[in-house]
C-alpha cells in the first residue's frame, strides 16, 4: 500500500506518528517518528538523507544565460505523499520562535560534537 516507504525499509507503518523534512548541507533530511510503548527497544525515529539533483536551465532575460537549479529526489517526494496519507499534513504547521530556537540549539550540539571529533582526529595525528 505504501511502496516507497516499504522500499526504504519502513515496516512499522501503523506506528508512524509524525515526520519532518529539512534541508541540510545539500541534502533533504526526512525524519520519521514512531509511537512506542515505554521501555520499548525499538527506535523512536529513523532519519533518511536524500541528495538533490542539479539541472542547468535557461534563465529569463533573452541573453542565453543559464543557471543551476536543485530539485528534491523523486523518492523523497513520493515518501512525503505517502506519509501525508498516513499522518495528514501535521508537518506543515507554521514555524514558531520556539521551533527555530530548538533547531538552533540542535545545530549547536551537532556542530560542537563535530568540532570535538575533528580536534580529536588532529590530536591523534
């Protein structure tokens, strides 16, 4: 019934609670969250990264100028359609200040972790 999600290895379709899609470092990142019982050993979420295709298109202006345009993967678009059928359009809620603060805090944690990892590699040399 959901061929794209199944091809991505998603088997607990009935447990999908919500999903998010964001653009990060040239990739679309789809994160799917599941309803889980307390104490469950199953993951509460799964993250998928999709590359974007780049096309060169003729720009307006009549001067034969071209520009590059990035488009999301067809797989992520199909997965989004299937997820919207499952959970509705919950992910399209307006972005609030709190959402942006949470996203910024998450980014800071990721960057701090990555910087530490690189420093450890440098020190190991």
